[in-house]
């Protein structure tokens, strides 16, 4: 599973959802979907814009987490 840590980076940079959404040119709704991990995909251009505004690397935002096998 891919975990999205946009909220962590936003908190570290003291940036609100609305402020980041405005800076990268997407709606609050779409950023919220990404932030909560409900997005199925992300464009590289959006990822690049987020990294630019939050001054971070893609690995600071996206994290792979191994899913536990179900018994």
C-alpha cells in the first residue's frame, strides 16, 4: 500500500490545505482526496508542484507500506 504523507509535510511547513491547493492550482477537494489517501493516481506534474511548494522530495510525501497477509 502507498501511504500519502502530504498532511505531515503541510503541518511541518505550517501550510493549510487551501493555501497549498491555491499555490499548486488544484481544488481543495482534489487535494483533500490525495491527502486522505483516497486518490487512485497522482500526476507527476502535481507531485512536482507539491514538492516545490513544500520544499521536499517525493519520498517525503509517498511511502510504501507492506500490507499484512490476511489469514
